[in-house]
C-alpha cells in the first residue's frame, strides 16, 4: 500500500499578467468521472472564458494522469498544470485553470509559466492530507492493566481508537504496518503476556498536513 498526499477540500487562486486573468480551481476526486464532472462544472461557471484548461492525477500510485489544453497551443497549458500537481506530490486531485484573454499574446513560454504558476497558487491555497495505511491493533486485558497500558500509550505517543469497556477492556491502537511487530512485542512484555492482541489488515487513513 502506498503513502500519498491529496487535497482535503476545494481551493482557488488567481493570477493576472499582461491583462490576461488566470483562475485556478482545485478539487479532491477519486475517479476519472468525478474529475470530468468537476471540469465540466468549471466550464459552465466560466462559459464566457477563452480557455478552461485542466489536468488530473489519480490513484494511490499516481498512475492515472491526463491533461487538456482546451484550445491553447499544444503543451502550453494542460501539461504545465499536470507538472504543477506532480511537483506538489499530490494525487486524486483535479485542477482547472480558466483564462480570460486580455488581448496581449504571451507566447508559448509565457503561457507555460502562467498556467504552471496559477496551478501552483491554487494548490498552495488548498488544505492537504497525507493518506497512509494503518493497522487496527486490539488488545483485550483485565481492567487492572489499563492504567499501566494507558501510561505507556501516552509516553510512546501512539495513535488510539475508541476503547471498549465490557467484561474486559479492549484498547485499540492505530499502528503503521512496519511497526506492528515491535508494538505488539512491547505490549506483550508490558502486560506479562496477560493481554490478547489482534492485528487487523491495514486500511488507509487520512491525516492533516
């Protein structure tokens, strides 16, 4: 399972050069259909703009990538937006940059810089998350051990889930897969093997950056 970064919510930013106005819109998406819908929505919002160029990156491994110049000279808009997403190390994100032409041509180099810069501004204005796999580790024990275990959890600064208080108490920890064996061993030693430990398959969790 991959560790990746993505956007937490939508963002926007604008940039003006040589009387042309560029507006970036960003959104978290999980599928190509969602990305296309977002691009379509921005095009409807700015139906009067000369161009609504876009790019997206999808998948935990960033394997799905697409860009669209929307009428700008080939390679001057969509690809710079795509490169901005990649430079920020993000996936599951779509960026649309709307351009209102100001009457002064920017040239290929100017367009590339303008679209790249505007996309970067939009991404920088968007809160992001780190998505990584964690295993749920459940430790069932007698109540007499709870204080010792809770103190150990605080000292180790471990992530926790909701504790279950039944006939016995079950402490839930959220552990990175690579640390499961070491944490399990520590917990077993701490309780003199008087707890029952269950480790579940890893699942993705989102953490604010």
